[in-house]
C-alpha cells in the first residue's frame, strides 16, 4: 500500500489539472479548496472550478459568492509567487457563451430567444456536466494562451454523477445530432420521401401531445443550431482527450463509511476503464483519538461499575462517550484498512476528522497540512 504524496503532485509543474470526485458528504469540496490554497501558497497559479451548486467552496474561501468568472481569493500568502482564483459553474451562462462565440449574431439571437433552448440550457439532464467540460476547456485554453494559471482544480458534483461529465458529451451530442431531431428538418425527398407518411403521422401525434407551438420551437431551434452541432462534439472530444493526458490527475475522495467506500471503488474502476490518470484516494474524516490506551470495552466496564455503585454520574457519562468514540475509531480504521487492502496499487492518504466544519482560509490551511502530512 503506497502513501499518496499530494505535495509532490501539486508541486510538479507538469501537473496542470486536478479533478476531485466522490460521493456526497465526504469533504470533496473542502479537499479541492484546501489543495488549491496549498498549491497557491507553494507558488502555483491556481484556479478552482466547482460544479457543486451547494456554494460550499465560496464559504470555505471566505467569498460572499462565486459565479462564472474567476475571482481572486483575498488573504492568500503570495510570497512564493502563487495566486488563487475561484469560480462556480453557471450552466446557462456557459451555454450562452458557447452560442455567442460560435454562431453568427443573427443565429445567436434566434437561439438565445428560443423557448426550447431556454429549457435545454437551464434544466436538461446532462447539460450541467457537458458545460463543465466546455468551461474546463475554456479555462485550459485561456491558461495556455495567457499564463493566468498553471493549475486548474475541478470540484465535481456529489455521487456517481461526478463522473457523468465523461459521458455528457456523447449524451448531448446524441440528442442534438439524433435522428429524431434531424427528421424534424428532413426534406420530403430522396430516402426521406419513403418515410414522409410515417413522419407526418408522427408529427400529427406530437402536435396533439405537445402542441403545435412546442414542435415549432423545436424545429426553429434545430434549424438555427444546425451549424453548431459538430463543434460541440469536437470540443468535448478534445477535453476528454485532455483529461486522459499525463498532465491531469484524478483524486477520489471518500470517507470511512461503507456506502462512501463502495462509491470510491466504483470511481476507481470507472477511471481505470476510461484510461483516466488516477493519482490516488483521499480517505477523509477518519476518526482518531489521543487516548487510545483506554479501550471501548474498559471504558464501558468502568462506566457500568460507577453506575451500579451510584457514584460519579458525570464521570460515567464521560466514560460512555469515550467508549462510543473508541468504537468509532476502531470501526473507521477497520473499514479504511479493508479498502486499502483491496486497492493495494492505489496510493492513499488518511485525513483525520476535525471537531468543527471548515469555513475559512485558516481551516483550509489545516486541512492542507493534514492532506499532505
């Protein structure tokens, strides 16, 4: 079992992208923010992109809000020449930017005002993950051209959807390039002449179910969006290829609970199957205790004796609390050790649980020290 050296990872100038993924509630966002802060204070120019709408990253970095534009984080020690910016993905704004950048002004105006586009860009399943790919590609391109950043850290959504951005390009492209949408614009000639009767019947049914205006909106959107279809797939494929390069590192964040560890196993297997560069696993929030000389069994026995003798009820209550904590310590370490034994080839690091939540730069620095210590 190999120890995960995160200082070596973030200090390596060839590491340009770090992607954190994991299930909900395991401290993934805090891990991303702490690594970003530590890398910046060790001399890297860092931007942290969060796709998590819970806004925990802004709170951890002491910012009142995050939006689609990178914002400088105040209070970072820049003596080593580093800096830290942070941003949160705005799905619709990113989609709008893509349309404005790759369509003519006339087409862009038609698309942005189209009701079907408004629904697609705001709430369609998979759009958020696809736009995360777009934004990552934009950030990487800007970093290469301007030198604003030499490290991009991506904090992904919780649960298995954290890896949906690997599938999102194919799903969205399948929708936009799908046979159904193309048939909406298909002329009744050539091979489509044979299908015209069936298509007309389908259109008739859809008119009744969806309404003529909805169908018209879809047709108008497809007609205006036609020139952008190929660009979406091309840029997404380029970003996926970027994620497979040695300059990218994936970190799987987990906690010592059975569900979280099962998710971590899924993440590691999926990343390997996709040929993504897995750097290692962060086992977060592992319960530790300084008073390991007093076991849970001895503590519980002592509490029971005091209670039977009707003496020192406060001491008995404290002994029971200690027993509960020691049981948690043992359980956490057993689960963590079992996971590491089952994944011996994957470097891991254990991070002890803190008494309080992290909500400022001081707390992030502490997490950074624990991650790398």
